[in-house]
C-alpha cells in the first residue's frame, strides 16, 4: 500500500470503536480521574434550572452527543451536520506541525489563585458551572451582526469569551490559546454517526484582537490543515502505550502546545420548531468537557432561535460556581455592548 492509499484508508476507512483515534486519549484522561462527560442541559419552559445530561467523549463528540439525546426522545434525525471545510487530509499538514511540538510550552499565569479547588473525580462533573440564554431577538441580532461584518458567530463569541477572561490573567500574558473543535463528518467515516468525528485547531486570541482578527486566525489555521495535522497526530498515537498516553495527559502535553480551554459551538438546531419528540421544548445548554489539559469548557448552542452560552471549570482550577458566573457575566456583557443591546434578553 503506497502512502496515498494508506492515508485514504486511515482517514476514510470505517473503523471499529476500539480504533477510534480520539477515544484512547479521553480514556487516558478518565484513568487520571477526569470526568470526560460532554455536558448538556435542558431548561424546560416552566423551569429556571437545567436538567443535566452527559455523554462520554470516549464514545461521542458534541454533535453526536446532542443527536443521541434528541433521538432518545423520539426526534427523527436522519443525518448530522457535515464539515463545511474543503481542506482534505495530507501528510504535509502533519509534517508542517512537527516544529510546534518541539517549541517551548508557554502557559498563562493567573493574577490570583482561585479560592476553592480540589482534585479531579471521575464520578463527579465539574461543580463550577454557569450559563445564560439570549432571547430570539438578541440571538438574531448577534447573527446579523456577524453576517454583515464578515465573520462567523464562532469568531465573535470566542473573541468576547477571551476578553471576559483576560482581566484574570497576569499583565504579561498578551494572548490566550484555545482549542476549537472542527467537525470532520463527510470526510471521516465511523461505524456510527454519533461517534467522535472531530479534530481541533489551536488559536491564540490576543488582548487587542477584534472579531475579524480572530476569524482570520481561525480560518487561516484551518486552511493550513492544522485540524488534519492534529487528527493524524492522534492516529499515530496508536503506537503509544496506555501508560505513555496517561503521562502526556498528566503533563498537559496531549496537544501540540498548551491551551487554556476548549470553546465549541454546536450551531443552529431546529430553527423552525419542527422537531417532534418527548420533552425537547425549552432552552438547551452545551459544554465540552473541562479536563486537566484544558481546564475551561465553554460552549454555545442555538435551539429554536435562542442562543445559549455556558461554561464549567475543571476542579483543579475552581469548584466555585461564582468563578464561572463572573466570567459568563463578563462574556455576556461584552457581547451586548458590542451589539448595542446591553442587558437585553438574558435568561439565567
């Protein structure tokens, strides 16, 4: 088999669950007591508090996890969103990424330690959690602002998320690196459509970056095929022992360079209210896991026209919801100042 056909088989060939290139890394994290559940919440129309649901990231990605919840409640989803990115896998993407693995790893520094922390616990989801839901009018205003300005909602939200957290960092930290998942459905095949189909890119947001700046960084990184480089790196990780993977997770070296957290937007679901199922009305929340090698898990999902933002923190960072709430409040306020709708349409 030549190099080209080997790559095609690796990327496009159907894989049994035990050959999922992502699963072993989350299993390594779980073995170190990390809770690896993807967090979803439903706030029923008659309630102000969410009912929480979890799907293990060793078996699902975010899109797959939410689809599994909806299907379990009777919603007929025949297909899931595919990747909008045309870049195909190539060995050169991985080759170009190797120098990044060899560079010194730079972590940010907090101005002050968090008051309440503890070790990880595989049986307990993060305790420091907060969320907000925008009404339909504000959600639509955000989308229109992004569309007319020429950047994505993802880039807009990531810029404002970073601005919310920068005041907690030391003045010497000029940028904040994030993990941004990239959906590979349509280019990666798995035995089930809800299994892990996501890679990621690493994007460092600067203190002075605008939404346009962040958009340029995200899409230039994707254009360089960084998501394929990371996918192939995890594919090569098959040769590592479980002990070696755990060591890399423990030392925060499971990514090419250090990241502060993961930000993921699951996109727009059921905009016309056509889903039919049991107990699906209301607002939905979503958060990627918060793990020891990315201690902030922040997410967005827009369900039936209402956009939600949510965040939880790894227990080694904080177990106090007030810390997450402070950042979410700053995130929301930054967004509302930008769109000229301060204080409008929040649901806590």
